[in-house]
């Protein structure tokens, strides 16, 4: 029993330390402000035009910055696809992931069904200040209300979207 109590304390301490480290990393990586270029109309890889400024007037929008070559993104992309399928408004930005046809073909093979802006040269990501993939930004009424980078679970993203709606 004493051993279980000791391990419980160590696990709780470890969880608290990990939470603090990830919070500090998010604060450090977070763009200082929402880059106006992101709110300008953007062209999706399919050729359609989308406006985050307009979409975010109705409800918070999850903006997912990812790359086909990113190992962690391979774990988070299906989660984002599940969120999009459940009705969460999602716009993704694929950074330096090849031409649009190749990107869309790869997404179809992996059953990733969410709108994607193909940032072929990383210009949009640089303008926004994204320094790591994956990164998740929630925009509400044209303002960034949440930001995190690295692995995030389905429920973590769902909770962030829920908090952004208040």
C-alpha cells in the first residue's frame, strides 16, 4: 500500500510537470497576434475560396497547421478529420507538402476529409508565425482565442473548441 501511495504521488507530480512544460512551450511558440494575411480570402487546394474572417463570425474555427512529412501530424490528422466529420468547422494549412494534386491524392488515400490550403513554400505559415507542426489555432470573430502545438487529443481539441465558444 505504501508503494502504491508513493507511485501515485510520483505520477501526479510527473503529470503536473508535463502540463507546465507544455503550457510554457505553447506560450513560447504562440504567435504574438493573428496575422491579418490569415483572415484574407485563401484558396483551397481544390480551387475553392474560403474566408476565415467570415467563417469565424458564425462560430469558432479550428485552423490546423500540418505537413505530410510530419510524424506527429500522422497521428493528429485523423483526429482533425474526425472533428471535421462531427461538424466542427476546420480549415487546415498543409505546409511544404508538395503540389495540390499530390496532396489531395494522399489525403484521399488516408481518408482525411477536411478543407486544406496548400502552403507549398511555407509563406502563409511564416507570415502567421508557425514554428512547429502540428499547430492548432482557434479563431473566433477574427481573433485568435486559443493556440497549441504538438500532439493534442480529440478530447483536448473538443474542449478547446467548447471553451472558445464562450
